């Protein structure tokens, strides 16, 4: 995974030098996911927070929600309910009307299932 973060850093540098589309948000989302998988939760959370503050529109909102759902799951798996609760609070700040859904995938339902698991494990 260290190699993956190195390649994402190189992608960010290449994107900065390129005059085309700005792909920083997508690169940062991938990097934040990898940091979470490495157990570097503070770094991942600060990156997610900066992405949420910038509040990219469109498909990135869905990506941010999916990353938050994954953070809830990781918080439960690693015994870090504080991380899970922060991720849940950030996910609920997103506007659900801007999120795409389909017959076979509803991101809000996925969030509510993750929230239910969190509350059940905490005895709420």
C-alpha cells in the first residue's frame, strides 16, 4: 500500500502540472481510502474533512459518502466507535437529493444500514 500512496502522490503532482481537468478531489479520495486501510485514521479523517469543506458537487458527493460509510465500517471493525460516529455525522451533512441512486444501489440505504450496525453494537 505504500507504493499505492507513492503513485497517488505522483498523480497529484502530474495533475498540478497539467492544464486540463482538476482531478485532485478524486486523487485525494483514493489517498484517504488507502490511509484508512493502513490504519492512519487521523490523516485519512483530515483529508476527508478538507474534501467535505471544499464540498465538490456531483459524483464526488457519492464518493465522499461511500468513503464515510467505509470509515464507519472500519471504525466498528477496529473498535474505534469515535471514528465511526464522526464519519456518520459527516455523511449525514451531505445533501441526499444530490446523490444518485438506482434500483440496485441506494447510497442512503447503505448509510442507514451502517448507522444501524453502529448503534446496535453500541447498545443504543
